[in-house]
């Protein structure tokens, strides 16, 4: 066995989930090592799409994923998706070929370590055949235990070395629980005991902690909100008020603004989650709980920072409140759903109001769904109006705020959660950027629903630049439904709510191929969340 195959087999034995990539000569043998070890490999059409697939798969499955790449151009093609994963602390191994140390004039030669570090990934390297297993284990341990995206470079000369005979692969445990100090627990319990209108905002770090947060909220009288990336975490809870931030409904924003105590649980409390701080009341005490000390107070001044994982901290504070005999009941809020907010329907003249489109789709799609949202002017509509059953029903790859990652994201979620209907919400710009991966969805027979919010523009720039010349960000309308059919998908153009009957028909059929909805959306004056951000 060569070292390249040994690295792939070692990752398989360590327990990685699915692998995604584009195979070239530099990663051919390592990819086959993964496959020989029983790891599913999904061949993408472009490395950028493969990176988003691997990122989304890890988020939705809870397992370390693998992105397999050729050296040089294969890595640079994927770098935007790798940046998104690194900024999101996605546990992912980027297994990439690299030029031999002696190949100083190779066309493929770049400083791959520096490139990975520049975008926030952790660069690692397989140094030799004898150290290959130890090097691979080190990379996997970093990805799993530190929740990091790791760039594992595999030089071609090392790949060709003979693999050592039987080297044992250790079992690597997941991240250790980090309990808060007794003093921090007491201070947080004091604040909760003295609060009358507390609100919890749960973020990415709380995605596995719904149960202890619900129990603590029941005892402390807290309302439950999430950042956008944790949407769905408290679905069905009577205390849930939805997303905190730019996507908050008016009723939810009022409740958060009236809070006298706001606790961010594994949540950055950044400008998007707090509307540049304007969402928070002037007298609200602010607390942040995170496993990283450096995260505490990084975006906003806080009254208390607690180092600890969300589950342990919530459990310990709950126990302390019970020991004190504290319990505060709080009346459940009235509906805070955007779907219940009245609006003036702007549908007509061959275009459908994006709110009408989103609300109607929420009614007709099955509840067991996983919604992926690309970036762009449209993104608040599906985020606000499409409900999801839990935190594993929503994949929001927005840490880098890059248009064009959505289609790869949706395919990755579908591989991770084949039990749910995969739904992609994307703008016409993001669709055109990534449409090569439609072939991947067709080839894999993924029953993917692609909703294209088509305004024939890069709409965010229209808000940003006001009355300036818009010819550079407006484009001729294209027949996106026909493009979908050209790839082997179903395709339908939607100009009114009545046209969505085609979606009902597709849902009732075999769903043997994706369905692309070309929704010609009306201009409602612009997305409220981006307009607010640009005004600031």
C-alpha cells in the first residue's frame, strides 16, 4: 500500500462521514483509500461546490466531513467554501495533494499552508510514510475536538512512499465538556433570579443544547430566541419567539427590546443578531456564555462573561436556581411569526410578491424539510417565512456572506439528511454562479426543490447605492426554468400563487429529479434587513 491510500483508509477508520470533491491525479489514490475504507464519496462538478457540500454535511450530520482536492488549482477553486467553513468552525478535513518539496518549478506550486492559514483553516501536513498515521490522527483530532477546518496537505513524493506495516489507529473522543466555575454559575443565577423579562438568544454553539435551555427557560421565565444559524432550535416551544436580529418579526423585536436581561448562549451577539445593538433595550443586562474566552465581549460590551459549554452551564445554573427555590412563570407570547404579519400583496403584472411566494410554499411543503439559504438580497424571505422542524432543518452558510454557496450547501444537507425534503432558496445571481452542481443533484437523484427568487439583479447593491446608475447590477431576465430542464430537472415559472400548483404536483409524484422554480418576484421596496444594515 502507498502512503496516499493509507491516509484515506486512516480517515475512514477514524470515523469521518461522507467525502466530497473533484478527483485529479494529485488526490486520486487518497480518495480511493477513503472509498476502500467505506466512506461515501460524492463527485462534484466544481471544487467550490464540493467545499460547500462538505461544509453543510458536517453541520447537519454532526460528523467530520472530508473535502478531497487536487493540489494547486483544485485547492484555489475551493477556497471560498473553505473560508466559509473555517469562519463557521465546521469540523472538516480538507485533504489536498501538494507539490513535492523538490518541485520548485511545478505549475501547481503555491504556498498551500499560508493559503489555508490566511482564510482561517488549520494547516497540517503528512510528512512521511512512517508518520502518515500520526499526522492524519493529529489533523482529525484538531477538526473533531477543536471544531476546526483543517487543511491536510499530502505532498506527491510522500504519497508515493511505501506505507508502513500495520499501524494502530486510536479512538478519538469528541470535544470535552467545559463546566463553568461555581462563581460564574452563582453570578448568572443572581442575574436570572433578579430578572423579570429575560430572553435567551442561542447561537451555533447551542445547537445541541435545546433541552437544557428549555428547562432553564421554564424555571427562569425566559423567552427563547436564536441567531439565524440556529433557526429551528426551539421549534414548537410556546416560549419561542424566532430569530433575533435583522430577521426578527416586529413582535419578536418588541419582546427582545423590552428584555431586562439578554443571555447569548454560544452566540456571538454580533451586529446582525442585535441589529447593531439597537435591538437591545437601554437598560438590558447582557451576558455571554461561550467555550472560547476570546469570544466573550468581542462584539458588544457585556455585564458578565461565562466560560463554559452551553449544556453544562445551563444545567449548573438550573440546578442552582432550583436549590434556591426560584421559579418564575411567564405568560407565553402571542404569535411572533412573520407569517401572521399582515402586508400589502404586491403580486401582479406577471410578478409574485416574495412574501406571498414564501408563505404559500411554507403551507404546501412537508414539515420534515431541511432549508438551505444562499446569500443575497432575497435571503430574509425564506429565513423568516419557511418554518423548520429543528436546528437540523436549516443550513445558513453566511459566515463569509458570499453569494453562490447555496446549491452545494443544499446537496450536502441532502446527503446528511436523506429522510427530509431538501429545499434551496437562492437568488438568480447565486443560481447562475453555481448551476453546474445541478448536474450533481440530478446524477444523485436528489429530490431537491430549488426556489429561485428572480429579480434579474444583484438586489443588495440596489439598496446600497440608492439612486446611482444601476446598469452594472441589473441583468436581462433569463428562463431559469428552461435551464433547469436542460440539466434534467423539472422546471416551472411562477408569476402568481396559482402557478405553485406545479409544486404540489411534483410533491405528490416520485420526485425522481429536482424541481427548479423560476419565481419572478415583485419589488417590495427592498429587503428590510439589508436596507437597515446599509443605513447604519
